C-alpha cells in the first residue's frame, strides 16, 4: 500500500481530510482504507479527520494513518533526526503537543532534539495560538 501519492514533506497529516472540505478524505488515506477493504471507515474519517480508536485495522496500518497529534513526541523527533542525517541544512519538523503540555515537556523536547543532532525543531502546543488548525 503506497502513500506516495501526495506529500506533506516529513510532516504527518494533521487530519486525514482536506482542511477546507472535511468530506474529502486525503487520497492516500482513502487508497489505504480501500485496499485494506475498510471503506466503511471513510464516514468516520470524514467526520472526525482520523481513524476511530477501535478501527480494527492491523497496527501497521494504524501507524501509517496516524495524524500529527496522535504521534508521540519521540516519534516526531526520531523522524527529524533520521532525515537530518541526510541533509546539510536544517530540517523543518514540528512536534505537536496537547494543551496540557508543561514548560518542562517543551524543554525535554528541545534537549532531546539537540542530543539527536537535529539542527532545528518546532514545538506546537495545542491552543497556544488564537487561530490554529481545526482541533480533532
């Protein structure tokens, strides 16, 4: 199952739907669900922008279809570190945190990024801006 149809660079999708037309499931996510024989999940994805917690999909597909807010900070950092080794300049990568994140959490992310030799990292705490991507 291929997800290379559309790319957001190294950033995971924030939603599995178009940010302006929630009824339009991302073509790659639609393809994966259809190939897995789980078109029945498209309705939930259209409404919520993500898979249901109990999707019944194999773990390998749940991981592929995880949205930015469903990925642990360590996963975001691992992606940035892996790509950074292949790039001379800095890599732009965001670590998404819930609104409950504390200053010490942000500190540990920046420290971990430095220890992993990342040249740059961005931390976004949900709700920290007046205008933000649609929350899930």
